C-alpha cells in the first residue's frame, strides 16, 4: 500500500502545482489579495506532498519491497542501509523524484524566507516555480514512475551499481541537484520581473542571495563529484570533460557570470537586461543538462539507462519553458530602461569582461558537448570531442579572466584612472612574474604552463592580501567584501592545484610482489602483502603497502579490488594518503600470476588544493550571501511597498 | 599498540632486505609513455565514454597491444592515429581533425569570443559617451545618507 | 527603441530554436552505433585457419561472389539470438556465409556449432582478434556484406534481426548479385 500512497501523493502534488501556478500568477495579475495569500501555504503544502512521496519510496527501499520495479532494479537485501537510502536516487526515476523534491524545497524556502518581499512579487515567483514543478511531475508520472509495481515480485533485487556504493552517492547528488535546481529561483525572479515589467535594482537585490545559495551548492556538488571520481575510478583523474560533467559545469559558468552581473545591477542599476538573460540562461542550461543526461543522445560514463520517449518529453518541456521565457524576454526586455553610465576604465567594464569570457567559455563547452550529436543529426558521421579539445579551448579563455580579476577588484565603480591602477598594481605584477618564474625551477623542472599558472595565482593572491590590508582600518569589514576576497583566493588555490598536478604529477605502473619496494619522489613504497578480506556484500583483495620517507616509516595504505556478489564488474578502491603538499595514490591492478600484482602509484603534488580551492569559493559565497544588507533593505522595501 | 606495530613492521623490513625493487610492468618505459600519450586521446569504442588508456575492456587491451606493436615497428604518431581512424573512423579520436565537418567546432569558440569582444566594445563606447547621470534627486540624496549611516 | 520588438533581443530565442531542432534530430540516432569507415573500401585480406579443418580461408577465395562475413563467438550472448536467423538464411539462400570465430577457443567454437547447428559455409578462426581489428570490429556480432569485387558494401552492427534481414540485407544482396 505504501508505494500506492507515494504514487497518489505525487498525483496530489501535480494538482497542487497546477492550482499554485494558476492562482499565484493570475492573482498577482488581477491584484487579488485572497489568491495571492493562498500562494505561500500552497507552496509549503506542495513540498510536504512531494516529501511524503519521497519518504514512501525510501520506505520501500528500507523494507526491501522488491514488488516495486525501481527498488528491485536498484537495491538488494544485502545492501548496507546507508546505501539503501541513497539508492533512492541511484537511478533515473528516483533521482528525478529527488530533483522535484529539491525544487519544491526551494519553492517552500522562497515562501518562508521572503516574508519581507512584496506579496505580488513572491506570488509571481512561486507561480513560475510551480509551473516548472508541474512539468517535472508530469514527466515523472507519464514516463518515469518510481512506484511502478513488478508482478510477480522479485525475490531479490538486482543491486545498486557497485561504483555507486560509496559515501559519494550519499552527499554528491543531493548537493549537485540543490545547485542545479536552485537556479530555478533566480530564473523565477527574472520571469516574474519580466511579467510585471518591474526590473530594477530591488529585483537584483532580492534574487542575489538565492542565486548565491544555488551557486554555493553547485560549487560544492561539482567539487564533491570530482573528488569522488578521483578516488573511485582508480586512475587518479579529477575531471574528464564528460557530457554529464559538462552538463553541471555549464550552469556553473553561467551562474558565476550571473552572480557578478547581479552586483552591477544591484549597485549601479546597469546591465539589467543582460542579467535577466543570464538568469534565464543559467537555469536553461540546467534543464538542457537534464536532457543530455536522461535522453541518451550522448554517451557518458554517468548516463542513466536511456529511453527516447523520455528524451522527447524533456525536449518538449524544454521548448515550452525556455522558448516561452526567451519569447517573453524578446518582447519585454527592449522596454526596460538601462541606467548607469561608466567610463572605459571602471569596475563595470572589468565585470563586463568577466561576463563575456565566462559566457563564451560556457558556450564553447556547450558547443563541444553537443557537437557530436549535431554532426550525427546531420548524417555527417560520428565524431568524438574529448578532453584534448576542451583543454585547448577552455584554458586560453580562462587565462585573461584570471589576469583581469585583480584589475576589477582594485578599480572603482563608474570611472577610474588607468595610470593610478598601473601604479597601484605594478609591483604586484612584478612579484607575480618572479614567483611564477622561480616556482617551476624550485620544483626541479621548468614548464611554461606551470610558470604561467603560478604567476597568475600569485597575482590574484597578492591582490586579495593587499585589499584586505587596505580595508583593515574599517571598523567593520562587510561580509560581502570578505566573501569576494575569499572566493577569489579559493580560485587562486584551485589554479595552483591544477597547475601543479598537470605539470609535476608522477605515475608509475609497476609489477610488485610481496616485499618488493618502489621509490618515487623520495618516498619508498613496500608491498607488505596481499590478502582476501570479506565485505558486507562483496569480497575484496586487499594489499598492504607501507611508505617511508628517508627511511622513516610514515604509514600504511590499503588499496582494494572488490568483487560484489551481485555483479560481475570488479571495482577498484584506491588508497590515498593526502597531505597539503601532495597526495600519494596507490591502486591495485591485475594479478600477474606469480603472486605479484600490477600496481599503479601516483604522486600528485598539491592536488588537494583543487578541491580546497572550491571549498574556499563556496565559503566566500556563504559570506557574500549572508551580508546584512539583504536583510535590512528587504525590510525597508516591504514598508515602501 | 601502535609502537608495537611499527616495531614489527620495522623488523619485517629489516628481515626482507632481500626483496627487490619493483619493475615497471612495461618492458620498455619509452614505448609505454608514448602508448599512454596516444591512447589517452583515443576513445574506447565499447565503453561509455572512456579513453583507451583508462579502459579495462578487452577490446581496449587489444588495441593498446596493437598500438604497442605499431610503435615498435617504428611508426610515427600520425601513422598510428591514421591506422586507427582507417579502421574505426574519426569516432576514435577525442581530438577531432580540422576538416569541413568540424570547422564550426574548432573556430566556433574563437568566433564567439570575437562577437563577445565586439559587444563589449560597443557597450562600453555607448556608456562611455553618454552624459553623466543627472545629479541625485532630493529623495535619492536622503536614501544615500541613510545608507551611509548604516 | 522604435519598435517594441527589437531584433537583437530575438537572437537568444533563435539560437535556442536551432538548438532544439538539432536535439530533436539527435534523438533519432543511437550514439552507440559507430558507422564503419570501411564501407565501399576493399575488404582487408587475411588468411586464417578454418575451424576444425586443416585448410585455410581467405577473402580472395570468394572473388566474383557476393558473400557475408559474420563475426561471432561462443561467449557472445546476443549471437544466440541471431543464430536461428542465420540458420534460416543458410537454408533458404545459397549466398556464402562465412563465420569469423572471434577471440574464441576453437573447442568452444566447435561446441557451439555442434550444439546449435552450423549455418556457415566456412568458419575462419581469429584467435587473437587481429583480423577483427583490421575490420574495425568493436562489438560482436557484426556482419559485413561483401560484393563480387571484394568491396565491403554494408555493415550490420549487432545481431541481424528478421527485420534487418528482410528489409536491408536481402534487397542489397539481390542488387549486388545483378
């Protein structure tokens, strides 16, 4: 009965979303206070109904209800309980339900936390969000119902893909989806503003914290996903330019452009139309990502089982949502006045450069991602576009962005004097060049790319330090300022990590028997032994490897090779010792017959800085979003409205 | 306990000094380095978007063997890539060749950047030539003082 | 602004419409099916031992005839689905059907034909998969249609279905035999 309850509550949610979108949008249009007053409670109710449905599905997983098709395909009675719970979103249907759950969570959050905003605005925003919810609920109910029964019930489940049986599945998808879906709020604010025709600085101020919140989640989601791939796939990569990764990266790039242009709109009243377009684009790219991931038009490591019927549905939905919004944009945007003049040398100009580069980068990633599909659709053959292309295109676009960053943060709004900027920053530039030139020499091997990368990172870090120093006399440094500096500092750390790993990573593919040693970069590894160890639902071969520096024993690593009972596919669990300056990464390969094994040993300098940098960026976002002016000014506008 | 463990391991290490330094899996590290370079830019055909270098699939192993042989026969990188393309088509290349079908792919980002720079210049010029904003109205003035007071 | 609709603001919509059109077309293609670059090229030559016989087989033995090269293996699951169709084809038509037993132990291959029946005119054994690489084989089963001049004219990726046999392979073979 529980699965039927879940199914039923999805249908109720569908009706609710229909009511909510109608009453909220029509109510705001007609100025009906009663209809508008309905929107907040309905938004919360909508979240609760979808939540109930989600709980029902989770219950089916916990109780091993293999009469539910989806459960029987993605779980197994031997699966540890934490993975049973995360298996709820381990496949297409359930992850879609998670998507909708988070969308309604954001909707309810808008209803609860925007008490200080004018009611008609909130009502419109909720109405637009409800329309999106409606589309996704239809998608679930018509093509991907997770509550479909399997008659007769299976006696045992097929089990969750072993690669997914990892803590990564517990937190990565919810984080990532929170980010993806969160851009819907910025989108809804933009659409609401276009409908009402009131596109002003207040609109930017209202949508900025929401956009930042979504961006923080997306940043962390991508970061965790990258780290998961790093330790799980067994060959130490952290980004593969896979279509599914790109699907999350494109909204991130757009979202990053958006949080920067929102600053200009909020503080200077400029770039309004552009900002609205960015808000629409960021969410559109999230939806496009959904299409790419779930339609099977592109081959990906992470793809779900595909079904053309789903593809057509998402495509039609996309056409309605994005096509409709862009039509609205074409119709309404020209009427919006755009204020704010500025001179050639000004913070506005530098932020515009930031936006152009980020948008071009996002468009290029999109081009590379869908190009194979386009060529195929035109019957011009099959091609692949992979990492070499993206590296070649992406890096040259990001370099100028990094170079311009300190100029932007150092310059004034409206106008600045170029010679003053040069005077202020010339020593930074020289120091950065020196650091960039010297570091590769210290590392023992000069690469132009590593010199450039380090110089650019130093250039940014110097700017951060100098600006914080300059503001030290302020009685209270506003948290947005801390946020900005912290995020840029994180970016610099990220650049250092990427540069160091790309240039100085060491890899050894060796044959090792018990007792054998291997010395890489001053560290001596010794394979002590290899033994069988049982796991809860797998059996593993586990190696014990000690590592020593200068004859001093430092620790042990336990790389594993697991075979899950329910699946033929073995998985590799690399063993990693992380430290600030490098990761030691050992993974077990194949047995080579005579008791020895092939093993892969990597030394990856500064690789942690990649993810550390992302976490700093997210922290910066949190500080920026918690700026007190969002609270105080929101209160004032309420009074005026 | 920990010290005991360390002691035991140290003891073990001193006993097994006889153990040898591990040997690379590949007989010839130079060939192997070239193999990795070549195969990481090639796509494993049977996998879900993995490179030949990373894949554990049977066909990927066979193709790596084939590349190893071609290297040993003294073939250049281009000859080896051509060999693969002849058999499996451009699909196998992660870095597609520049030809009529891929002009948009290779030159697209560059064009987009040009368009972006064009838009940037026109916007900045327009804003730059506009007259300064009108002085603040009394109401805005008051708003500004309030802001400053915070 | 003179008009309420300004061309510049329609551009995003136009770009999006183009994108949707391509994605709609893309939905009709299977990204896993990689067309062979060997179509309309000479079938790579080889000489391989025949399964369970001391003779060898070479494609040039069949010059002047239209024939099929079917790549299969005893470990291949979907070959089992294809097998009855091949048996029926061999019974009804006199087109040479050459099997390429791909990366298979000869005794397993022999076991397969004894158990399930032998539709093949001849079976060549590709122990190490070298010939398979030359033909661009990436998934078994695959079937090549080769014309009288020894040119590959068509490649069926995956098992031959009733439908593919009736609507694609047979008409092509008839045409090539003219």
